[in-house]
């Protein structure tokens, strides 16, 4: 099999990243839709000020995550057919990380809101801390540990570091 060119590698990297963003986008859009409808439900009037504040944090974090996770599409449209795939991949990688960070905040805030409403504050804080740790374990700690333990991989790996972009 012939070795891929630099251009083909950047194209593959972008396609892989877009596929990952599609998965994240679905999750954050479902959470955002749920949060948008919540104030219109009959039980929302019984929420405390803490729960309303938590709701606002969850809503704004979900909105920020949605904006960041979808932004590579707008960026791609602006750079379409301009030969800027490396910059596009660099940008999309950065906003994907930011979008996941906001999604983590939105998810933990949603857990806090609902568990506080249903179970009370002490249990809500414990369960939200566990949820936050769970997300951090699977979204940050395990991937970084795998990256450190598994090394750089072979030369054909998509993250071979052959071209360093601004900010790396």
C-alpha cells in the first residue's frame, strides 16, 4: 500500500476529527434540548435559587459546548478550497477540547441540578462529584495515561508530530 501524502494525512486527520465531533455533538445537543425545555415544565417553579443558578450554569455550558463542537463546520466553510487543512485541523482539535470541557461542566451541572431537586443537597454534591470524577477519568486521565504508556506509535500514526503548528 502506498504511503499517504502530507495532504492525504491532513485530510484523514480532519475526517477522523469530524467523526469524533459528530458523536459529541449528538450528546450535547440532546442535553441542550432537555435544558431548553426544563423551565417550561410544571415542576420548575418549585426549584430553589441554588437549583436555578445550577440550571443557568448547565444551560450556558451546554450552549458553549454546542458552539465549540459545531464551529469546525463554520471554520471549514470559511477556509474551503484554500489549502489550509493543517490550520483547520489545528483549530478543530483545540475547539473540540474546549467543547468537551464545557460539556463536562454542563453534564455535571445537570446531574447536580436533578439530584439536588430529587435527593437533596448533600447526596447531590456527592453524586455530582462522582460524576465529575467519572467524566475526568474517561475523558482526561485514561487518555493521557494511555498516551504516556503506549508511546508515540508507528510513523504512520495520525499524530506523528511531523508538522508542528502554532500553539503546539
